[in-house]
C-alpha cells in the first residue's frame, strides 16, 4: 500500500463520522419535513385527516386548471350526443404540444368577442385553409369538395343547414357547428360578426373527451369518422346571416 493510500486510511479511521456526513444530512432534512407536516397537521382542525383532504383538494384544483376540466352542458345545441345537464371532461392538454384541432373533434372555446361572453362547445367542421359549403345535391355539407356523412351525430330530423353558406376558413381559425343544427348558434350565424364566425385557435380551451355525468350516460367522445377522408386544402369567400340565441357552456 503506498503512502497516499495509507494516509487516506488513517484519515478515515481517525474520523469515522466523515463517511456518513451526507447520510446524516439527508436524515436531518427528512426529519425536518416530517416535523413541518406534523406542525401543519397540529395547526389544522381535524389534524392529519384535514391535511390529507386539503392536499387532495389542491391536486384537484391543479388538475382542473391545467389538465382536465369539467363543463356542464346548458343547452340542446349538441344533442343527441350531449344533453342538457351532462357534464363533460375537457382535455386541456390535447392541443398544447403542437397538436391542433381536427375536423370532427368536439371542442370547448371562449366565445368572448365572437359568439358571446361565455364558453361554448361545438364540433369542428373546418380548419384553417378549408372550403366549407352547404349544401351538395343530396343536402350534405362539403369540405374541400368532399361530402360529409353526418348521420352518426346529427340531430334526427335536422338538415345539415337550413341556410346555404360558402366559406373559406382563414389559417389559425376553426369553423364550428352544433350537432343540433336547428337549435345551435354557431359559425353559420356569425359570419357577419367580428371574426366572421371563425374561432381563433388561441381561444380553444380543449377537446371534450368524456361524458362524466350522469353515470348512465358515461362514454368517451370519439372523433367523427365522416371527416376522415377530407382533402387538406380548399378556398372560397364567406357570406353571412343573422345570429340565433346564445348557448354557452358552463365550466
């Protein structure tokens, strides 16, 4: 054993606590945290149970603020899929990492300055660059020249639209419609308003993914298949008509 190694061994022997210094520090920190939790539990009425409930509430608030938020359906504009009183869970991360709404998605958005001072829930029919027309010879909506089969979600007895329209959707915006076309205030009704009835992507709160309440109506909201084969491009010019009643969604 050389001199340097011998010196190191002697140093360790003369100071046996040195090798445990880091472990002792960690133990002190852990004891401090436990003491802090114990003091907080003693301060709160109900002790540890109240502290646990407070922590759960904080987690729920953070979840609702940044991840998944419930909204209540106040009108029949999205029937038959979404009924008055239903509560939907809106995925607020769906469009936060480069992804954008797709045709057929059901989205919640802030309608302030466009639809009214409230949040709304509608189905995306056109995205930026699309050419949306109603109607073709069979009375169906066309997107970029492709006729859309909306029978899976359109309210029974409703036409795709009672009023014809021909619009170009600007980049960075959405053209949205309610599934109950006879009882929905949507992009058709605001083509002459500020923003032309289009919803800026920045105002989209998230995608409605689940019906959470009532329990008997619990289901996942899937993207409508009728839009799957729509080509990517289109162009035209919009026209306007008078707005219908507001039908905001409550968070």
